[in-house]
């Protein structure tokens, strides 16, 4: 079965470190998204991509970057981790416009 | 810019009771989605509402959309414990971007 996989599931790191969260999907979806989930805020869009070599900023993109070198993967990088970036991060993909997004299981990131 | 608000944020109810979760959105949205999230888990798609007057039902859950009022509702009929979860609505804006509401945490007590 097709799926979307995030790794690691949990990570603890220190402020100032570079951190990369992986997202891999086998749906062959062109659209991929990264969200962060914080209590009281629901999910907020960080970055998104509509295909290889395409990346776009979302609502809360400061301090984050993504790259899309193939259809399956959209890694999220925190260039210099800050305590405010402690959150649960979800990756999602969708087949096309208007189709429901499929979510990964999330990565719980703690920055000390 | 699309903004989505849900209420209530927290709902505690007895098994067998009915209740409604409300989702208001600020500007025209192409689609309205409902998701369920169990604690520590991912989001599961429940409903996609495509047009004004759309109604979808799955088991004890029924979702509706009123685009003129910019309102979607998720109605729970005869709640059971298994429905305990957090429910999110999300509006779709141009470019397949979702804007989520803050979520409604539902607890159904025996």
C-alpha cells in the first residue's frame, strides 16, 4: 500500500543546531506540504511543493527551508534551531488540486 | 487571507447525546475538509464538502456546508466513546493550500 513516512518520529536537539526532518511518500503525488502543530493553533503551513524543483513559502516559513529533488521526498531543514521551533511536524501529500491531503505520523521535535 | 475558526475548542459529552461543532471561515473557500486526529496520531480525512448545501454522512457523523454563511458544521448523533478525538476543519484556498481551524477536542464519557 502507498504511504507517507516521516523520520525520525522523535528528536531532541540543542539551539543553534541544524536539523533535517525527512518525509517520503510512495503515492507518487506531485503536491507535498509541511505543517507544524502547536496547542491552540491547529496546523500551520510551513512550506509546500507542487513538483520537482518547485518550493513555496507558507504561513510560518521563517527559519525553515525545503528542497524537492525528486517526487517522493520533501525534507524540511531548520537551519539554526530555536526553542520556538519545538513542535510536532506533519508532512502531507495530495494527488492534485481539491484532493484530500494524506498525512504522515508526525515528528515530535524538542529544542533545548 | 483565509481564516478558519472552530467552536467549541473543547467538548465533553455523555454517550448517547447529540452535539454540533461549528466551523466559520472568513473568505471564499473552494472546499471544506474535516479531519480527525487521535492523541499522538496523524490526521485522518473524514469529509470533503464541495459546494453549497453539501451534506455528507458517515456513521454517527454528518457534515454540512453553507457557503453563503461561510459555515460548516459537524453533527454528532448519539455519541459513543470511540468518537473521542480532536476534530479539525480546514478550508482550501488557491493553490491547494489548507488553512486549519484550531481544532475541537471531543471527549465522550460513558
